[in-house]
C-alpha cells in the first residue's frame, strides 16, 4: 500500500496567491520602512519585476511550479554582483521574517521554518565586509 505524499509547503500555505502576497508584503516593507533603506537602495526604482521574480522563486522553493528554476537561474550567482554585507543580509532576513509574520493564516511552524531557512540563505550570500581575521604582524 502506497501512502500519499504529504502536501508540499507550497500547497499547505495556499499556493501562488499566498506566495505572491508574501512577496508583495516583503517589498512593501522595503519600500515603506526606512529600516530597510540600504536594502531598497540596491534595487531598481521599479520593483515590479523583482516582486514577480521573488514570487516565482518562492513558488518553486516551496514545492510548487519550478519555472524560475527551470530557466537555469542560481539565486546565489544572481546576487554576486551586489555588495552584500552582513548588515544588508540581516535587513533582508528581518524584512522577510516580518513579511512571513504578516500572514495570520500561515501555520506558525511553516512560517518559522521558512524564516529560518530564508534567513540562512540570505546570510550565505554575504560577499562584502567580512572581517577575515587576518592582520599584519607588528
């Protein structure tokens, strides 16, 4: 007897409408809250394309349609061109955590897991401003 596979996080949170709402809450925060000014500054003036791209990325990442991934994009490679400091990664992770928390219908266990994993991913993109710990001997 085959047990049915459990529903994906994508299905459990409500599919594309819920993911789109999450991406929009995230970018609304970045546009409207001065705490994210540095993060906003590295984005284009028009956030429409990146709102769509984040929606498509999250859909696939959560187990839904994988069209974002099927085009051969790598999230890490796409961000290499930007100087991502620890502070900038923290801004991204905090904004995403707030956007996730803004969905009162979201299962808190899924939301917490998403926030943790996405925050880890954001901090994995840090490519600038790290202290390597090396110094010249006196």
